[in-house]
C-alpha cells in the first residue's frame, strides 16, 4: 500500500511538472525576436549559424542586423540583442561586454618547400624582430614578405610585427594564386596566409608545395620544442582507428589547433570570433543557441576562413556556459513566477521520492551478496579521500605542484590508488621525453592488470621517481609525497592550471566521481555475472574495490571511467 501511495504522488507530481513545462514552452514561444548584430566581415558566418540552428530549433526568432564597428557596442547593449564580432573589430569596443569564443581565424607564415634556407629556418624559427626589417627594406639581408589582401590577415601581421598598418599596404597580394606565383619566383620569400589555405584536404598547390615555418616566439634564436606546434604525425596517429586525423603537408592539423589553444602560438597571429552580449545570457534560450554554436554548430564553420574549436576546448567552454532549461516570463510575470516555483517544488518532491525508491532497490539487490576484504574495510567516500591544500588537481585523477625552481611534481590522486589497490609495477616514460596534456603519462600495473593515466600538463620530463621502480606501492602509501611520479619542466603552466581544481572544488567533483564509480560497477561488473561489488552498510564502497576483479573489468574501467573522466 505504501509503495502505491508513493507511486501515485510521483505520477501526480510529474503530471504537474509536465503541465508547468508546457506553460514554459508556450511562454518561450512568445519571446521577442533576438536581434543579431554583426560587423560586415563576419556577417556570412553569423547568417550560416542562425540558418542552421533555426532548422532544428524553432523557439527563437532571429533578425540579422549589420552594424558598423563603432556602433556595435551600442546595438548589442539593447534588449534581446546578441552579436558576432571578430577580435579585430572587438579591439576598439568598450570593456564589460560578455563574450564567448566560437572560432579562430589563424594566420601562418609559409615558404616554398625548395627554399635553400629551409633547414635553418625550421631550426631557428622566424622572429618578429627580424621580419620587421623586411618592411621598408632597411636591411640588405631582409627577405621579401607578402600577405593576402585580407583585413584579418593584415590586422594579425601588423600586430605580430608591431608596425603601423599602413606599412604593410605595399606587400599585399590580391589572391592565393598571386601569393603562390610570388613565392615560386623568390623561393626565399615568406608569405602570411590563412591556415586553411595550407591545410586543404584536397592538397592543392599551396598545401602541397609550401611549408609552414615555426615562430621563435620567445626570441631566443631557436625554435624550441614548445614552439613547434606543427609536428609531423606519429605512427600511432596515422593508423589510429579512434581519431579523425587530418594529415596535411606539415603534419597534423589537430595538433596545430591544440597547440594554438594551449598558447604555443603567437596570440597576435590569431583573430578570434566571439558571440557577444551585454551580460551573461544566464538561463535562457539565447544560452541554448550559444551552447549549440560551440558544440554541434562547429561543423558549419567549415567552408569559411575560420577554424573550429578543438574538442576539449568546446567542453570546457560548455562548462563555463552551463546552459539549462528555463521558464520564460509571460505578460503576467508575477503570476508566472509563482507558478514556476510551485512546479519546481513539486518536481523536487517527486525526484526525492524516486531517488528514495531507487536507493531501497539498490540495497535490496546487494544485501546478502557483499564481500569485504580483510584489512581493507575503509569506506571509499569523499571524506576518506586525501585531498591536500596547495596542489592542483586534474580530472585525469592526477595532481601537480610547482616547486621553487619552476619544475612541477606530478602524481596520481588518492582516489585512484584507493579504487585499484596496491601496484606491483609502474611503467614510466624516460627523462627528456616530451609530454602533452591529456596524452598517456604512466601505466599502473597490479598483478598483470593495468590502467593508463593521462597527463595533466604539457612539458619535458626532468626526472622520474626511481624509488617506484623497486617499490611501486609507494604510490599507495604516500601518493602526494614519496609516491610522486615525475618532475616536469612545464611548457604551458599558467594556461593549463586554469583547467584544474584546488582542494575545495575538487572535493565537490570527487563526490560525483564516487557516484559515477558506483554506477560503473553496478552496470559493467554485474552485467558480466561476476561476484558482486563490495559495499558497506548504506551502499558505500569498500577500499580497493577493483582488486577482486580480473583484466576485463579493468579494461572496462579504463574505457568507461578513466577515458571519460574529463567529460563529467
């Protein structure tokens, strides 16, 4: 009888909530038209976004309005207005506008593949200081340079060289064909053009016969590893069945784009495209459009001179935006607001009842079938996971700490070692090797079963913890001290720590990870008809829960839990 009452209440609550949602959708449909302001050079891409979004989303009406850059801020500040604007035009706008990056126009330096100085240029890189001499020919050793006659390209080049915009007027060429002709006549010349001109999937003449040059960003006379973002494809990437790898004349387009995101490329040679509004869109239909623009809408950037955002970047920006369903106001705003609150309260009651029933169901499923390991009765929850202050935590379940000398110690967090149990072997990289954020960092082995952990930062490995070779269980005994794994010379520390958490926020995320682990075990492990997962009373996990399972479960843990950690 009690369960029937619960079920009746839930159905009534859900009916009331659905009715409220219907009212909300009706209110949304009555929302005013959104005016989309755009400067002339980005109108085409703005119209493409709106046209494609409107095909599958009819709750928002758009009106595109071309405005001059000097009036852009005024127009966007109007009610129900949104704007598309490039970094070039945005440079003159007043501060304070909310903006979200949606694409990049990337300008790169190229030279002929038969340039007699190519090897030296690739070793040393080109520098803004040296190229300044080519403007006006003040130095006999200066090379010829040219740039496509494009406002964005000219803007980027003048920023990069630090020269007056008028000084590049005499080195502009009107088309890609004219640039090719000029660089063929003078094989030592350097041209500046859009990245997509040199990474055409059809391998046209510019893509096939010309090379992108590295840039000596720090002006130290050599192209350092962290400045060479156009590396050739590795054999693994070339034959990968899991990655969509776009191989170009210079290597991997994906690697290049990641390098730009990580800050390895001069910021001055990138002209960003933003969605702009007077303030944060909050929880609104406009927020849904922006979320679409940085995820599903990215495919419609193809065919323009802009490059898409890399996948990981899209996810981080989506987290910043956090779009949610909303209930829009109607003409009777006070009445609608009161109804909304009632619907939410009823919905929360329904959710609480449903969750209570699910918990009881889970307990009934596991009661009497649970094993406890001798010596490992510690409960795995956020209170018992060690999370020290002063270090940065990454969603790869690793931690990073910068030493006084600028090197960064890296290890795995206490959660990971508690889940897996004591390690019998650790497969580490060698000192001197380069790593990139989110690439494989270390393999942790337990009696033949293994998992792979990914790098939280990019850089060069200075030192490995030799003690782990003879005693890998040091990681379990002291994951934040004696159990450190690498000392790394970071290449992009300031940017990458922006994607990490400190102790307080990591603890909140850890609670969600523990629930995600329970779900993984309930679905993946029990589906294999193996022995049940070890729980304490109350449905909490025991320490070292994976130790009892074989390689197949560890493989599933790698694929379904570790490899997807950054998406949660």
